[in-house]
């Protein structure tokens, strides 16, 4: 350390290591295909102006992280030693299971992405910061594997925290497809998608929104852990804005605009599948504060608009359609319905909606009853008639050839969120939405050969060729029936509807959907 020199006087010297190499060429040290130097019009030396707003030295980093871990682990050990059951109740358990199945190993994938920036990014201050980013992500992985590990002895579904990412489950394929797409690029492309689009907005939703719900539910351990994680995200997400500042100065931003539009849409789709149902359906109704749509507006829409305001970037071309989808919460509602109907494919126990749920949903999303209520009426009716098995799908669903998520008829009124077919080199491809098709058409070479679950099915790779065969393929084997998703309220929740009158005759019927 330099005890007599103020930090602001030495920080730049310490992090500025953009030296001229003597023994190798610059291009050997930082191959452009890894650094991204050749993909943008930034002149030689241009990247050296890269600067983060919130600076941290290594000593500060380790001290702060040590304190953060200290608070999180002390809450955990207090929970371990208390007689409190960890279980806060079903419903919230689904939020936890879904989070732990989806998130920890994605954090591990983020270690690789941050490490790429730490090694190959075109400026040394950026590389400096990305080293902390890589260590952050490792901390997130460990923290979020440790908590579910302590629950496995009570509930086997928690072992999906370690397992899901290594299976061919549709949710895993979709998450890997997204993150691999972001990572399989040079450092600038990758960081625009991960640190600018993914982390500036969307991790807020998973980590802040859920932390607030967790606090309301009384799940202190989870709330502490994920709020602690978000403080790291907020720091290393700064990389994104710092990159845009440089590009803003030199580049026409066409490439950046495309990558931001693409990754913002992909993040929206994935988080709608993950966080949407968690906030709107699984968090117990008495503990729900904001709806997913409200949280999206406040934390994603406003924040995203703020971050592009000072740049030459524009709103994505699909912005108006996107806003309408957010307000209606359509993607959350159809994913929740899909999770329920195809529940054996998920390691959670998604609940059927109750009367209180429906009142809440109608209040938060006016028109919900008309658009979605009849689907749940049908399920409730099956339950009342003792036909629980009829509430479970016995077929496969169309999956989008871009985002890999179910392409369900999201909104009969508008084109944007409707499944669509597209022919490319004599092959048929299917998309959930206009933006997904647009991404594919921009880069068919990148996406056309991916073997989606449906393609594997059609190619005969999934045997027997039915739902059971697909479940086996996804890792939901017969031996592990206890891990498959069930409805924990079944069959009683159908009784909630015993006195309820069926929807009016002009409501859509079963033939129109699914
Ligand atoms: Mn993280
Ligand atoms: Mn991160």
C-alpha cells in the first residue's frame, strides 16, 4: 500500500496497465476475436478512456466482500441453530425451488463471461473491474448452492439446484441457450448483452423484487442472501455503461443497438418465464406486494430508459408492443398456465389458483378474468370431478426456435405475441413472437442448427415418442417421480370453486387454445 498517497492519486496508476508488449504483438496478446477491438470503430488507444463511476481497489474489495459474506452466513447459521422450520409454506417453496434450479449455475456461467473480460477486454481498468466481477459470480454460485443443499434432506426437489443445468429439461435448455448466446462473442459484444442488458435491469428484478417478497414472507435467509448478491451486481454491471460511453464517442452504434435490442428481448422472455409466475402466482397472495408487471415498469422499463437516455442508443424497435405486454402481464400469465399444465416437466409444485389469487390478479391486471380465468375454471372443474390427471398435459408444446421457451398463444388480439412459422433453407422454424423471429432472421447461421427439444423429438432422438419419453429425456425419469412437479393443493383447490358460476357462453372454449 501507499499510505501517504490519497487513493484518487494512485488509483489510475494502479489500474492503468495498458502497456505496449515487447515480446509478442498486441494482437497475439489480445486477439481481436476475443477482445472485440476489430468489431467497433474505436481508434487505437480509444478504449483507454474506459472508466467506471464507482471505483474499488483490491483491498477494499476483499474487506467489503468479507463483511457481506459475514452477514449472510451469520443469518444462515442462526437459522440452522434455531428451531424454526425452514419451510415457510408451499407456494413460497416454489419460488425458492425455481430460483435455485435456475440461478446458481447461471451464476457459474457468468464467472466464465467475467473472466473473459478480465483477460481479454480492450482496456486495463475494465479488466481490473472484471476480475472482481468473476469473483463476485463465484460467490453467488457458492452462496446459492449452499442454501438449497441444506434443504435437500427435507425435499428432494431442491437437488435441482445442482442438477437442472446439466439436464435437457426445457427450462435448462432455454437458460443455457440464452447465456451461451451472450457469452459466445467477443468481450465487448458479450458485456453489452450481459452487463448492460441483463444485469443493469433484469437481475434487479430477480434479486430485489424477490428479496422484498422474501422479507414479507419472513424468509430472512433468502432475502439476506439475494440482496447481498445484488450489491455485487450493481457494481460490476457498471461495465456496460462504461462501454457504451466509449462507443458513443466513436462508433455508429448500429452493432450495439442490435445487440441491446436482441438481449433485452431475450432477457424479458426468460425472466417472464422465471420471475413472472414467481411474483404473480407462487408467492403467497397475502405477501405479494407489487405485481410482476408493476415491478417491470418501475425497475426495468424506467431504469432501462434512464440508462439509454444519455447515449445515442434508441429504444428497441418493438418497444410499444413490449410495454403493452408488460402491462397486461401476458407472458407471466401464459407461462404460469404452462408451468401448471406441464408441471411434470418442472422440479416445482406449482399451485392451482385460488379465489383470493384471482381477485388479486384481476385487481393488478384488469381483464385477467376474461382472458385467463376460463382456463383455470376448466382445471378446477376437472379437479372437482376427480380428474386430476386431465389437468396435466399429455402432449408436447411448441417451443420457440429462438428463445426455446414455450410458444403459447399469448394474445389473440395482436400479432406480436403469436406463434409464427418461417421457412429458412427449406426448413420450417417456429417462433413465439415477432422479435424472436427478427433475431433469427438477422443471424440464421448462428441459430439454425440448434436442436431444440421438439426437433430432437421429430428426429426420433426421444424415445418412446410421447410425453413419458420426453420426460425421461429431460431427466425426469420414472425413478425420480418424486422430483416431478405436482400440484400441492390438488385436489382440494377445485372445491374453492364449488359455488362459482361458469364463465359466460361467449368466453373462449377449450378448442381455441393450448
Ligand atoms: Mn451474479
Ligand atoms: Mn453478474
